[in-house]
């Protein structure tokens, strides 16, 4: 009789103000979906819908039926609140420019330079 091989994996899910990483041991051949279900994360966060939420392993999108390897971290992704491309398009339409770091430039600051100039005096 051959003993089953067990793998250590993690299942991760994050909200805006909270994140959870659940460590578990699964049999070799366990799929992404099976690990998610075994972790108990679906009971803890009933808003997760595996038919809608995308999943990945270490930041790379994957399918629910992919078999896991030792030390894989399964990640469950939330839907984006706003499409980043649409946000940029809207800003451009409003004539706003962004400085490095994502903040808006001041309207009187076309070069992105500080406007604390002191006049002659």
C-alpha cells in the first residue's frame, strides 16, 4: 500500500481592510477549486462566487481545475470597483493630468512644478 503524498498550500483572499491566508495540507493532485473549498474560505466569505471571481496562483490567472504543486498560494480576486482604463479616459476627457504617484496636478500648474513663485519686490 502506497501512502498518499500531501502538499502544503495556501489559500488567500483580501478585502480592502482585511486579508486572510489559510494554510492547509492537501493530497497530491488536488485542484485549485478543491483547495478553495477545503480551506473553508467560502463559508467565511459567502460573497465569493467561483463562477464570477477570478483565481490565480502567485498572481497568475489560472483555471479552477488546475492541479496544485507544493507551496502554491491560491489567490481569489475580487471584482474591480472601477475599470482603470475607464478612469484614465474620464480624467483625460475632463482635461486633468496626473503627476507621478497618481495625484491630480493643480489646474494652475501645467508643468507639474510648484507655483510658489515670489514676484519682484
